């Protein structure tokens, strides 16, 4: 009963003022057990790289490896991005692999961009289409997250030329983008370097643990899984074609073997007869030479037959293996299609149910140290989480709801990140607009009607600023302030802490300080402004 009262109380608080609520994430997600959830930097950036530039990283690496995929090599550099093409045809029974290392100075901070790099690499190195490369890249990242730090697994699956490049601490891919630079060894299993669409071992990167993990997402990754099924079905078709070609070759080789066996029988008879003649005429040098030649011819023929037998067995084995690949891919595709159909219905049922729900939004803390928050959309009746915002860098534990979405300070001064005033849409809760100005990372955010006050940074100096709901700068204070200053807005003034550590009262009309002139009237004005500010704080 107490728990129910607490939830109802929280709902009332949200309805009254969204910024005052911080929803307990553990409570909302008590029924979820996400295996792999990548933590990306989703916020403003200092520099926004073009998609072409991001793909160019992978393309450059792939072009080096693609010069001769049969030979081991390295591409890139250790401080940014590097690939080790680890292949060794002499070791049988285990997998070759490409290993992508993310260096300590790499700036990739979103799984989407990392997948673009991997996809571009696969296209440049092995000729994959953009669609297939993107599908494989998606599975490769989840696969490496599932087996992160499991060196025993990689050792059981991959050749020594692969595992000698891996470490127990960094093998695979961490969930947080903060763990990627200098700590990532992304393994891409190779089935056949000359295999076209079967170059990468799709069965390995889509094993049951990987698919189970992908099913944990809200959309169950249905689109990516469908694309993988489509790829496997095409792999099966290619394998079937190769199996038929190999079977035809095996039939032809079998015919040749039959002919060689007949030749061997003839040579055997000839050798036996020559031997008998030589034994009957031990002093006949010619008979002895004929017997030796016949024996030599027989041995040569037996060697020819043996080689033909090996070629025949090789062709039969190749046909058998290709057929096994085709059957395996077909079976995997059929089984996965059944699972996708079930999941598709489950997602549709869930969406239909959510459409009937009364929903609310709240903030939940996601980082105790950095005090970062994210928006969560939930069912107001039972508190069950419906959707999390991908933006995990909301600062000051504050957001304000507008007709267009939620205004909040977002971002982090890490890698290529920065801090700005942003607008998040209500549907996906993604950033759809951001301020031109950079904000202090310890700034508060205060709403005053349609205006929003916070602290901006200009030439490393903090100023109080007023923004409209369109995130356009309206005013900037004439004086510098403390970066973490509280901001109190009254009917006519704004009270802040100046850079000298003393409180300052600013005119609301232009954010200039109210000056003391020595006159009693001015002193009264200043004193009254301070009283108004204190009264506003008390009222709030």
C-alpha cells in the first residue's frame, strides 16, 4: 500500500512540475534484463564529422587488407584505428579473423558510427554491399559485447594467429563508449577470405547468445535480424550452387578415376606377364629390361591413379561441405524466421497496448558521479517503463516540457563532446535542436515563462544568458559570474553570484548589474530587489 501511494504521489509531482521528478530506474525496469545495451554519447559535439568522413576510416583500413586477403597484414595506426588481418592456412579446425583495435586517441562515441566504420571496412576489403556490410557490422558489435573479456571463448574458437593479438582485459567490445578508446579488440570471424558474401562467418556472429541479447531491445532488433536471415538465405543459395558444381566435378573426377583404374589393371597384367617371362628367361637381358620397364610403368600408373583418387575424394568432400553449409544456413534462416514472426507479433501487441495507456515522463539518474540523467516514458497507472531516451547526458537534473518537447542542458566535455542547451522531441526523446552557444557543465537551468536562464561560456568566461524556447540567445549578462551560480528570477531582476563570489542583482531587461549610486533612492531600489529575490526563493 505504501509503495502504491509513493507511485501515485510521484505521478502527481510529474503532472505538476516535470523538473522536480526523478523516477527510480530500478523500479521502472524491474522486469527487464538487458544483456547488451550500448551506452553511447548522445549529446552536442564540438565538431560534427560527416558520414563520409566516418566511413572513410573503415574504407582506408579495408583497402589495405583487400590488396591480398590471403596474406596476413596490418593496417592503420595504434593511436586511432588499426586492423590486424590474422590468417594462417596452415592451422586447421579453427577460424581466421580480422581484429579492429580502437586506439586511445580515437573519437568514436556512438555504436552507430562504430558500425559505419566496420561496414565500410567490410565493403572495401571484401566487396560486401552496403546493406550486407551494415547487417554484419550490427551483429559483430553485439557479438563482441556478448563475449567481452572471455578470452577462453576466443581461444576455443580462433587460431593462435588471432588469439596472440587478444588480451583477457580488452578482447571484445565494452558497452560504454568511455571504455572504447585503447580498450577494444573487436573480432570479426572469417569463414572464407575468398567467399564473397560468406567471407564473414555469419553463423558465429549470430549464435543463440547474440540473438537472445538482441531480443532484449524494445524493438527486438527485428529489422537487423530479418536482414541477417536474408543474407543467410543467399549464402545458402550460393553454397547450393557450389555444391552442385562440386558434385558435377566429383562425378567427372570419378569417371576419370574409373579410367585410371582400368589403365592400372592393364598395366598390372602387362607387368605380371613381363615378370613371368623374365623369371623364365633369367639370362635374357631384354626380358629383364622389359620386366623392369613394365614394373616402372605400373608404379607410375598407380601413382597417377592415387592422385586421381585424391582429386576425386577432394571434389566429393568439397561437395559434401558446401551442401552442409547450405543446409546449415537454410536451417538457421528458417528457425530465425519463426522467432522473428513471434517477436513481431509481440512488438505489435505491445505497441497496441501502449497506445491505450496513460503515459507520463520523468527523469532518472543514470550516472551518480557525473549526475547525468535521462528521460523515461512510463505507464502512469503502474509505473512500468515504456521507453528510455537515448540521451543519457541531461545535466542539472532538470528538464522543462514545452509544446515541442523537452528543454534541457545536455552534453559532456569528453572526447569530441560539449555542453549545450537542447530540445528533445516527445516521441523518441532524441535531440532535435541545440543552441549555438556552449554552456558551463555545472550550469543550472531556470524557466521563466517562455524564457530559460543558464550560464554560457565565452572565451572561457561564464556569463548568465537568457534563451527563448527556440534556443536562440536573447540576452547575455554584462558581468561574468560563477560557472555554477544559482539563478533566481523575479518580476524585474535576476539574482546571481558574480565571479568575485558576491551576489549580484541584474536588471531583467538587459542583464546589466543594478549599480549603487550612493543615493537613498538607488539604495532602496537595490535593497528592494534583494528582498524580492529572497521572497521569490521562499515562495518557490
